[in-house]
């Protein structure tokens, strides 16, 4: 009974991987004109979303600063609030300028060129996580994840040879693999930090109990 439950739970962890691979296949199956229109429409939503998130970040930062000041026993009056507002406004304006400088002139073209990297970064995270939940850990999980992502990238480029207006590029396989590699690294670092935090909490509990 327990073995069957473990098999079922492992299967569930691979569902996001399969769904993400299907999404990649869907994008690759689109003729070049349809793909271009889809990415352009997505960009029209992405830019306003970034602006909204930018405002929300500074609002949350303001709240965090106020909470920190209260914990430190700082009396918050009109002067402190005004200084906080002016400081955050200056930082916000600087961040707007920075966003405009960093954003490429041809943003749509830039995003299309780098979409492969970010899509496979997510695939790398999903596959690595699925292997972890399946009991495959360490170097073996890294190698298996990289092989799956690189192999799928190669088959995806081969598939694009048969899509009108598109073609398969070896360079895109390299970009996809690089994205997956970063995803694997991020997942590994995240797991290391999480385990370190858990060990730290256990040590604190033991010291308190003793």
C-alpha cells in the first residue's frame, strides 16, 4: 500500500514537467507569424505589469522601513514620514531611469531571442525538483536533469524543421541547455540554503531544550 502511494506521489511531481514540455511544444508548433503576434501581445501585458510591480515594491519597502523604525523605538512623526516619502520617491525615479536604460531599444526582438533561455531555466528547475522528490539526489540528479533538458531541446529544434517559417538551430540548443543549467544551479542553491536553515533551527531547539 505504501509503495503504491509513493509511486503515485512521485508521478504527481512529474506532472508539471510534462505540462511545461507540452507548453514548449505548443510554442514551437506555431508558424513564425503566429508566434511573433503572440509574443508581441504578451509584451503589451508584460511592460505594464513590470511598472505596477515596481510601484508595489516601493510601497512594501515603505511599510518595511516603518515597521523596522517602530521595532527600533524610533518615534514616527511628520518629519520622519516626509523624509521617508522623499527618499523612496528619489529611489523610485532612479529605478525608472535604470529600467529605461537597461531595456533594449528593440525589446520585442530581445525577448524573443532570450525566451529560449528562460523557458528552459524553468524546465531545469522543474525536472531537478521532480528528481529530488523521486529520491534521486546529488550529482546524479544534476546529470540526469541536464541530459533530459538538453535532449528535449535537441528534439524541439528538430521538430521546428517541419514548422512553416521556422528552423532548427544548434545555437538554440546551446542557449536552452545554458538556461536549464542555470535552473539546476538555482534549485541546488535553494535546496542547500533550505537545508542549512533547517539544520540551524534544529541546533537552536536543542540548545534551548538543554
